[in-house]
C-alpha cells in the first residue's frame, strides 16, 4: 500500500514529538504517557497529538497542562529537526482507547473465570 504524504508527516511528527518529550522535557507535571497517534491537517496548520496517560483523573489533568505548556518549546525544537515550511500548532488530546481496551480485557477475563468455575 502506498503511503500518502500526510501519513508520512504524521509518522515523522509522532517520532520527533516523542523523542523531544521523552528526552528533553523535564516538567514534573508530565507523568507516564504514550503517544498513540498524530493527526495533521493537510495544510500543516494544526496537529493533534493523542496521548494515553497512566494515573488518575488529577494526574491526567496535570499531565495535559504540562504538555500544553511545553508546546512552544516543542514547536521550536521541531522547526530545527524537520524540514517543513510550516510547523503546525500542536494540540494534545487525551486518548482513552488503551484504558478502554484494558477494561474490556478485564471484563472478558472475569467472564472466563466465571465460566470455568461453573463447569
């Protein structure tokens, strides 16, 4: 399957944002995160960076605040690393899909245990 230009851009931004966040950002508000996806508009004006955040609701809110405060630094670093005419505005979006999948897995495990117990 042939990649589209925007898919390559999303993958590049995913790699670079992750590298900068994990190696250079030292904000104590930012907890354990996983970048799950990046969606960039075709004109490269905006990019949504979807993140899964471990912890409770309070931890998630603090992490999102820390990520939002790091966007200026992140864009400046991206400008030096990628060869784009325009560096997109970055918006961090909480992605609950990993937690949702984990919850479904726990429910299935409980059902499996109950089923084997009844036999």
